[in-house]
DNA sequence: ATCTTGATTTGACGAGTGTCAAACTAGGTG
DNA sequence: CACCTAGTTTGACACTCGTCAAATCAAGAT
């Protein structure tokens, strides 16, 4: 990761992703969804695991969805969420590169 | 990354880190600092590269510092910033694990 | 059609955030 | 000392965010 490669435009897009992760509730939501490993998680399961109200959970899921970190699908009465691995990988890679770059040379 | 391993307390700490990255200016700042690879970057260099005012840049650097992502040191008239690789690695790892977990199994 | 359950949307409110101008601190120079 | 440059802190303001209650939408059951 080089400074010149991170233009304002690119930074805005990436920041959107990190911003979505910048809330404990959303981080836990993503964690629970990711733990399903390919399977989806019903929203009802998620709301049950949190103290926050259903509208609040729905709001957080929307933020994660708008950031492209998760995707949702309705099947009958229930809505299922799953992670978007490539999106998470992109964010991870940015930090990983930074860490390595910082440790490798001088 | 398993859902049960991400307790509320842990989530709060990690979210703090991601939250600090959730702003384009801070992401670019971190990028510029990380690009120095072991060396430090003078604040004067950073302020010159941004359209925002010096107080604003100083504020963003403080947010990154409070999140433990960067460290600062004063030498004479100037203040130098450097990344904290372990902190970035921790955040990166969380996302990396998520992505892999989600892609590996069902 | 009516009712029930699951999920999202709307509206509102308090708390937090990004930004700048102005004031202030830290260190060096005349 | 006075002065200057580098950087941070303070105060203020508009804007966003997290949260919930109430209303609404979606799909099935009676």
C-alpha cells in the first residue's frame, strides 16, 4: 500500500467499508453471519442474540449491506444474510499490506 | 472467527479501530504514514498533502493515535508519526479469518 | 378477508463527528 | 527578551449516527 495509490476517491470507498465495521453491534452481527461459513443466517436468529430492538438490528444490517459487506435474500417469511468474502478480503488486504510494508523496510 | 469468540467487550475494542479507519482523510493519513515503511512522517508533510486545515489533520491524527493505530514522537520542533503494525495486523486478521471461514465450508 | 409472525421503514431525539477559526503550547532564532 | 514556525487544544456549528416506538410491508395461516 503506497500513499500515491490511495486517491481520495478510492479512500472514500474503502472508508465506507471500515465505517460500517466501526460499531460493536455491526461487528458482532458480521461475526455471527461469517461464522455460518457459507450458510445464511436468519434475521430472527440475529435479533434474538442482541439486546437492541429489531428495527435497530435491521438498520445495522442495512448499513452492512449498503457497504457491500453482506448480502440478503428473502425466502418465504424469513430473510437470510450471508457475507461477501471478497469485500472483507479487500479491506483485510489493505491493512495487511500496510502492516507488512511498515515492518519490512526503512 | 466464531460468533461466540466475539464478545461485546472485544467487539467494542475492535470497533474502535475500524471506526478510526472509517474516514477518508484518516485512511489516507494512515496510508501515507505506512508508506514510509519504518521511517516516520513529519506532520508538516501530511498537512501539506491535504486540503483540510492543520487543526483538522491534527484531530484525525489524534483519533488514529487514540485507537492505537499510530504512535507519535516529538523531536525538536517537529512531530513524527509512525504506524503500529501489530494493531493493523489484528484488524486485518479478523477480516481475513472471516473471509476464509465464509469461503471454506458450508 | 382477517389475523399473526417476520422484517423493514419512518419519525424523532440525544449523542457523537468533521470541520474551521482563534487561542494556546513547544521549541528554535534574532 | 521578542519573534517565528510547528503543532495541538478549545469553542462553536452543521451534520451524521445509534436508538427506539410506531407504522408499514411481506408472506403465510385460519
